[in-house]
C-alpha cells in the first residue's frame, strides 16, 4: 500500500467503514498517563550502546507515549525496530541516529500492531522510498482491521474522534488546577495532545511491505538478524528480534520494564512464549518500554504472569468475585512484585494490577 494514500483513501480501499468504527473504547490503558503527570517537553530518545553498532533508543516520558526502539547499524544501512506513536517522534529518533551514522535507514521492523509502535512508519517511508517494513502476518492483518484492539487503522479513527474530548477535558482541568505547578504540567500536556491531534489529521497509513509467519534469518550488511515468531503473547502477532552474535534481543511489549498490558494478550500462551524465548543465548534485552534489561529479568516478568494467572484461577475456583479478587490478589502479590514493577512513572503496579486481574479473569477463567 502506497504511503501516499491518505487515511480516508486507505479506509475506502480496504473496506473499513469509518462510520462503523466504534469510538467508545478509545481509552488505552497500555499507555495511559495521568493528565497532570510531569513529562518531557520534546520527543527525546537516549541512545544507549548495547553492543557494537547496536543501540537501545530509550524514549523519554511523554503524555502521548512513545515506544523504545532498537537501532542496528550494518555495513550498508540501519535497521530500526519499532517506530513510535507519530511521525515527528520517528524524525526525532532519526536525528539521533545521524549522530552515530549517516547511512540510510534500510528496514523497519514492527514488533506488533499497537499504536505507539507503528504510527511513525510514515516518516521513515517518506525519507527513504525504498524502505522495507517487516512484520508478522498477523500484525499486518491487525493493522488493517477496524477493531483489532489498541492499534491499526481503526484505532486511528477512534483517536481522531476522542482526542478532541481529551483536549477539552485537559482545558477543564487547567481551570481547576490546585497549584501553579499542576497548572503548568497540565498546560504542557495539553500542548502535546494538541500537537498529536494535528499529526493524526495528516496521518498516512504506512503498512508492512513484507510479512513473516515463521521465524526467519536476515543477513544484513555483515550481521545475522533473526526475526523470531514464537507464539502469541502481548498480541497474536508478536515478533522478537534476536542478534545471536551480539547476544541481544529486542522484545517489543512482550517483555517490558514495567507492568504488562493484557487487554490484547493471551496470558497463558504469553508465559509459554517467554519460556521459548528464554532458551536462546542472549544477555541483554531492549524492551518495548522502560530501560535495557538483563536476561535474568525475564524470570521476574514471567513469574508475575504465572503467579497472577494461578491466583486468579484459584480465587475463581473458591468462589471469589472479581472485585474481591482485585483487592485480595493485588495485595497478596505486592510484596514480590510491586517494587520491581514500579520503577518508572508509567505502568506502575498499583495503576495496572486490577486491570490485569480483570483481563486474566476474562480470558483464562471465562474464556472470553
């Protein structure tokens, strides 16, 4: 699909009816930030060397969240894993990449379909017309769906319908601000949201040009890069990027440095998929959010999912109701997981654990 198509032209060609897209479920808990949270005033990325020619682009906290990226420099170009929430963020990272190499961007790999990992594809495609964009088959299908979840063309339409309401609410909050400091934070986040809406209005869907259904190995400019398809986890189309010589994995949101988002996920299969990944020989992980992690942190993250699933299943078997579970299980798991899952301003344990319990109850116990 040409990147020159407008969003509406794309929707028309793919048969997605704009009027039929439900807008009530716009709120995306995967990346929700408090309206008065202190956030960075620019799309900043800290390029952290992880191996020779391999960098983790760690996203600064923004009100409209950006994903991290992995930047892999080869002998004939650059491969970037994930492209953030908007084209301007992708351009911001591209400027950072130019500080380490002037070679062109050859490939983008989208680890999954969520909005904050693919909406920047457009910027790279406009700058590099021969760009190849790679994703799993399921991710591409989700991107063209009206109701896949927290991403894709349908989700762009939901945002266009609802971000103006968010802007109106921020303006109301500014009037009611309890201190000059809170007012300043709200005003900064309002500016970010208004800028985000302007970009959405000009958004051009830029889809993967190549899809994979099984794990594949790329030989790129002197590097071996494996795209691993190991099973369902955070979504039904997750891929992991594995550099065997450098012993580095880019995990997307299937492994992150804060609490997982389960709404589009498959909790029990997620545990199995992470166990499959753990069999590979690597030392460091570039996660979809948070900071670079050692491989050992996988056990902590997987342990949380395992313990959460077990606790919800046991509580349901003993007749507990959902609201009772949310309180009791959250407190029971807190000594083991709260501190480690609350290292960053976003995605902290107490902010997300109740929703995670609800999702496991729905997906594992109720099988819905």
